[in-house]
C-alpha cells in the first residue's frame, strides 16, 4: 500500500518536534539535528520536518512512497501519464535514506515526490535543485 508523504519546513525544529509528537501521539522514527520523521500507520503517512531556510516555512513538497519496487514502477507510470514536468533520480541518498525517486510538478507548481526507500544511511544526502518549469 502506498503511503502519503508530506515534508514541511519549520522555524524551530525542537518546538515543532514536540508539537507534532503530541499531535500524532507518537514519537518520531528518525531524529537528526536537521531532520525529523514520523512513519505513521494512522493516518498512513510519512511526515517529515526540516529547518526552513530564509524564514520560508510551510509545505516543501508532498509525495507518494511506494512499498516496493513493483509498486514504484506503477507510481512512476502514473507520474508520466499525468503529463507534468518530470525529474528522475534513479538511486539517490536523501533525508537519511537510500531511495529511487522521481519528481513532478502539478499545474499550480506544487512539487510531488514519488519514491521507494530501500535503506537508511547516516548522512542527510542531497536534495536536487528542481527546475521543472511548466
């Protein structure tokens, strides 16, 4: 089953970690000095927060996390059929995880990430500069 993903940029990581832990009634599954993530089953979401740059808080991107590589292929096909701009990242390291990813953008500019994670790593990794246009 695919899991919804939401990444939010926050002004104070510690305050937001306490807030969301209370809101979700759950401790985070990943806590780093620059990244916190909850893998929740109810609601079924991969919710993560990161420090905002230049006071630009709010939704950074949304996404769909596949449970396996076969499901990821189906999601990638849906991204292609949606007709928006795409940026494919085969194997990459980002957000303390090893993943296969593809990015797209909706007609209003909202960034969508589709991915499958197949391992954790000890460093943040790299977020691509997404310049998809319309």
